C-alpha cells in the first residue's frame, strides 16, 4: 500500500533522494499492520539503519515517527481503531 504519511520519494527526515530505504513505522509484530495501512516512510540509509541517528538505533527518532504514524492513521480511521490494532498510544 502507498504511504499515508508521505507522498514524495525522499528521506522523511533530511529530504535527500539518495540511498533511500523503506521504513515500517511500526515494527516487529506490527510490521504487517504498517504495510497494510501504509504506515511507511522513506529514509536515507543514515536515518534508517546507522547509529546514532537511524530510526533503528535512536529511540527519539523512532518515537517521533511512531507519533507521526499514529496521527496519520487516526485521521483516516480514528483513535479507537488505532488502539484496537496497535494497543499502545504514542501521542
């Protein structure tokens, strides 16, 4: 599914168009839900998978993206549906 968070193919954090990787905002057991509901963003390799700022290493980056993802989901489906599916409030 197309991202509900981002319409342009560029790093959601720094804006570069180079070395892009698709990031599922909610990972682990919620990765399939991220895919199903378009809760993905493009990140450059540095902001995706490299310490210290990558979303897989930096808790602040990870939580910020989760808040953004929750807000995007709730605009379409509402807070109750988000809590039903993801069981945690990131806002």
